[in-house]
C-alpha cells in the first residue's frame, strides 16, 4: 500500500515537512560518501529554515503536556496495556524535559557558526558549492568519513529534541484514526464531514494500482480525485488524466 497524507492545519503541515527532512538526514548520515554527507548538511539547513518559521518548540511542548495529561487519566484502566502506557508516558516526559532545557532559538548554534552560514549561503545558489567557490568546504568533504560524521552529528544534536517531539505527536495523531474502505466511482469520491473534526487525512492505495489521489478538503467536505499517468507514462508530455476505473482505497481521519 502507498500512503498519502493530507494535513488540515498549518502546524501539521510543518510537522510533516520536518519529519520528511529528518528522515532524509538520517538516510544520508548512514552512508559514508562525501556526496551523502553534503546532502545531509543541506537537509539540516532545511530543517532549521522550516523550524524557524514558527514557534514549534512551544507548540510541541504544549501538545506533549496535553497528551501526557490524557494518558495519565488512563492509568489503572483495564482496557489499556499499562506497560505500554507507562513507556509512552516516559517517552513524552523525557522529550518534554529535553525541549524545556533548550533555551536558545532552534538552529541558533548553526546561525552563530560563520563558516556554516557561508556554506549555506553558497548552497542556496545552483552549483554554488563548487570547490573554487568554497575551498574550505571542499577540504571538509575530503576529510575522513568519521570526522565528517562527527561534525554532522554535532550540528544535528541540538535539533534532536524537536525531532523526538514531532515523532511522538505524529505517531499519536496517526494512531488516533480508524481506517475504512471506500471506492471512488470512476475516480471521484466526495464525503460530507458532518461536523467531523480532523487534523490529518490519510489515503492508502494498493501499490499495484496506477492511481494517484488529489485531495482537497475544508470543514464541510472531503473531495478526492484519482488520476493516472498519461498514455506515454512519466517520460511523456501527456498530462495526468482522471481515472476512468473504480478505485478502491482506504481512508482515515486522524485527530488528537
């Protein structure tokens, strides 16, 4: 199954973008090639840019505390696995404490590093990080992989409480929904929300189905239009066309 997620608030949209950037950073950090470490550094720059557009730290702390209070109320409930509950509570409390102890603005340690900011300014220009533009960066890329990795982890380290916080919030959000099966007749699906509140909509389609959901929603209705690649596939200039077949899919409304 391929999962498509559609955020219904700017806060969740930002968290999803950051999650994607942190995942890419982790992928490139697990490799040793200089080009992979270059990509990891660019992802760290992107994390700082996205996180700096909103007061995410205080938002995450408030949401973590709200979820902690909800979960504390489930203690001694016979319908809840208490070991799992206590594990989640400890994770929330640890992450909340880490966010609280970080008193500086997100990414400030990078902004105060003159060399990193010079690299960032050049990497914003297409092809701007060539060796003749940034000889010191060229030298850094030729250092041993373990030395580069140590630097990258040092630059990423102050951002990990933010990452841990958004991972918890998004996991709880995704687990809050119950999936239901539907069929889009000739590629079209519409459902009135009828007062239903959601922060995230998840659509899952079988990976052997060549259909892509285009999702739009407001507080009144959800609309999904499934499209398919043109006759020549992705390499052709054909525009995607609306699916003519009936498309089975799975739909989940998520809300904290």
